[in-house]
């Protein structure tokens, strides 16, 4: 299909489908973590090491994502990385159900992580191209589709778990649908434009602008930038820990059946979706500091009740409160880092690196702690870090004065990276 025949609206719908596919792909295996642990006979510690394979793959992918997207273009990159994701997903499913092999399952998770992280960057490049064509902001809607995908995936996973469907049959069915969705969506994408590659995401900006007069190295030395990064660290870990461990914490910590564990994961991603869809208006009305004080407090209350509650029904309510509280932490941290448009790319790259590291690396390490204390009790560490984030909320306020040089120089685009495990 020729580019000239593809309308801006069709391109937008295609990119929404690409984001939706990412959410479905991730939730297909996240919602089955308790079943994966059961079929492979893994306790919390070994399971954490298995999940670390996905983390390693994602970190390797992120480090190379900039040059890959710039060399191949976003469309080709999506095709290549999607192939890695599907190979990894089917490998994980086969390793769990058909082969009962931890090694094969780990390789599958590693391949999935290797594909998914760069797929996210390429999808953001396509999203930037759509926004330029439309002349309107549409990125929040795109990330919302990712969240919708995780919610739909969790609902399907809950039903499959309740019906006793194997991990392989469930994941294979979801991935057939995902493949069809991506194939159809990609037919309606367009080349993102020659200038989009220099104004895409914070992660890409590390490659493009790291050697400039104001580099990432300088941003790492700034007190406010690092403190915002530490704020994001606590909130990103609150999100990542729930994605990986809330289902197992319900089954092990509350002695709930696997179907309830899947319901708990679904509650969390629903809460995250709700918080992000409604959060923009609330932030515009009341400002970052006031909203994030409330959000952090909700995350703290939800986590504390989940860890301490003796009742399953209260624990499930706590999961929802926890998700609503954690929803805005990462995106608000990105916005705060980008207050000065001249230095936005370097600062956002620093904050996103800290947050992405916590999101990916924290949950597997929590598995080792859960081995000794129990998964639910191990989440108390996350609670401490979210309390630290609450004390760092004042750092999110926009600086009262901008440097004269920044005002004189005009400004670079606000470069923002994708949101690990969430969105795409």
C-alpha cells in the first residue's frame, strides 16, 4: 500500500494497534506468573532469577535501541523486534508447558525482553510522526492503548486460569491474535519522516545528543535531576513489583487460588489505566506537587494494607489503591525533568534510566528477598522506597527561574522515553 494513500487518521489507528499489541503481549505471560512458577516447580528466589532473563534482554536492547532505530527506521525496527518478541513468547510458553525447562523458558524471556524494549522506542518514533502529521498531541492516547491491552490481557488470563487452560495454549492463542493485529496495523503505517529521528524519545536522545555542550554527564551531576530520578525510582519499583509479584503474593501470602492471583493483577493494571486516563486533567487543575503528594500517599496506604492485611478482600482493595497511587509517578517525573526545554533531553534520559532500571531490575531482586521473607513481606521494601518518593515530591515543582541562556537559545523538543512494562 502506497504511503500517499494512507490517511493521517488511518496511521493514527495503526499506531494505536501497535501499542495495544504491546500491552497484550506483555500481560499474556505476566498474568500467568504463578502458573509458570507452579509448572516449573520454582519458589520465589529461582523465579526471580528466571524473570531476570527478561531484564537482561531489555537492558541490552535499550543500550542499542537508538542506533538500531536510526539505521533501520521505525517501521523496519518494529518488524524485527516484534519477531524477537513472538519468538521469545512462544519459547517461554513451550518451555513451561511442553518442555518443563527452566533454561528454555529463560531464553524465551530473554528474547522477549530483547525485542520489547526497542519495539517500544520504535513505536514512540512512529507516534511522534503521527503527532507531527496531525499537529495535535496524541501520545497519551497511544500509551492509554498499551494500558488497555494489559487490562484486556489480564481479563483473558484470569478466564484462562479459572478454566484450567495451560500456559502454552493461553499464550499461543493470545499471540496469534497479536500477530494478526500487528500485521494489519503495519499495513497502514507510514515512514515517520526524516527529521523525526532527532526528536524522538529520551532514550534515543542519549545517543543523539550525549556529546553536546550540555550532555547526559552534566545532567548526572545536577542535584535536582538526580533527586527526581530517585523519586521515579520508588514509584517505578512500586509499579514493576506489582506487575511481577502481585499475583504470586496473593496466592502465596493470602493462600488464594491462582484465579484470584490473576484477578489481583487485573485489578492493578485497571487501576493504573484509570489513574493515567484521568490524571492529566487532575494535574492541570491542581499541579504536580499537590497531586503527587496524594498519589504517593495512596500508594503507601495501598502497599501497607496489602502487606499487613489478614483479609483477602481487603488485600484486593489495597491492590487497586496501590495501582491508582503508582499510576502517575513515572510520567510526572519525566515532565519535571523536562521543565527546561533546552536541557530536557539529557535530564529526561537520566531520570528515565534510573526509573527503567528500577522497573526492570527491582522486581527480580525482590524475588531473592521473597525467598527469605515471603513474597508479600518482601514488598515492604518497596513501601520504604515509596515513602522516600513522597519526601522527594517538592523536587517536582517547576523551577521559578530559567537560566537566561535557556530563554535566549530557543528550545529543543521535549524528548520523552517509553514507559518500562507499562506502556508499550
